[in-house]
C-alpha cells in the first residue's frame, strides 16, 4: 500500500478472506465497514485492528406485502446460487428423509456457478425420486423473485457459511419464517421479534439429520408453524431499510 499515507482509505468487507493481503489492506485503511457484527468480530479476532476503526452497516431490506400462508405449510423455498457452499446437497438429503410428508420445494438461484455440483445434485434428486418435488428454477429477480417469496411458507437456507444472509430478511419482510443453519451472520439476520421470539429455526451446519428433523417438525406441527409465523410477522416490523444502511455507512465515513 505505497499510497496509504497519502490517501484516506475506507474498505467495505463482505466476505473475509483471512489472508496476508487482506490484513495489509485493512491495516492501511482508516475506516473499515462490515456487513454484520459477526464479520466485525471475525476481523478483530484475526487482525490487530483498532476496534474503533471497524464499523457495521447491515444490509437493508425493502418493504414487501405479507405472504399468505397455506394450511399445510408445505411450500418450501431456497433462494441461493446452487452450490456446495449453500448446502443444496444437505437440503436434498434432508428432504429425502421427509418424503413421506406433503411438500414441494423451489430452489431459486444461479445454476452456472458450479455446473459439476449441479449435475451431481440432479443425480441425487433422481436417485431419491425427488425430481418432481424439488424444482431448480434458476435465478429469479424483480417480480419473479417477489412471486417466489409470496408463494412460500418457509424459507430454507442450509448454508455452510454466511456473513449475513439478505434472503433471510427478505423472507421476514414478508412474514415468512426461516429454517437456516447457525453459521456466521445468519443468526444475526434472523434476529428476534420484539417479544423475544425467534422467527424461525436454526440447526447445526453440515447436519442433514438435524435439518430433516426441523423440517418434519415444521410440516407436522401446526402450532409450531403458527408460532413461527407470528414471530416472523412481528420481526418484520423491526427490520430496517436501506436508508438506515446508508446512514450507518455515512456515520462510519465521517471518521475520514
């Protein structure tokens, strides 16, 4: 960083790399903005950075209409690029364990990021006879993505790692509960309703048994669905928009 003394550098960190180059760049920055408390803690644990130099600006979420819930709760949605990192293989394994129950799952996300993984996943779906119940529909944006959320009872995100999880807050903005792994910033994104209730369920990562157990509980317990739905609707009122994110970034940059 030969120009670091001349320039006033600000760095936005979404996905920590944990390497020497990142450490050097962060050391040269006067302001570091992260997208979650989890990322901030990770950087402070990894590098000798002054705590006052590292700020948080969580992604905002746009307001959205409440999605109508179905009686059975069997409309599942996963919004993520289809890849090993996002845990689609774990999701299919878990769904195979609850194939005796009524459900359908839409996986909305790019199919181009890891074609070999997608091919293996299609083979897994075929072997488990789930091809007609799990739809890999490719990326969805705009009104198509809105329609996918509006038709969902439960967002499922079995990621092996996340720094925040914007799709979680996008689901909650519609009052849709979430089943996710307890990794990275996902716990933070899920949050809690004002009364302390959690608007979803968290399971350990890389554990298809725990994931299938949570799915079975959701699909067979109407009382649980009602409680999580109620908490999601209450959590919806606490989500902040992009103007709050912009204000957080502005406050951090004032240090320059």
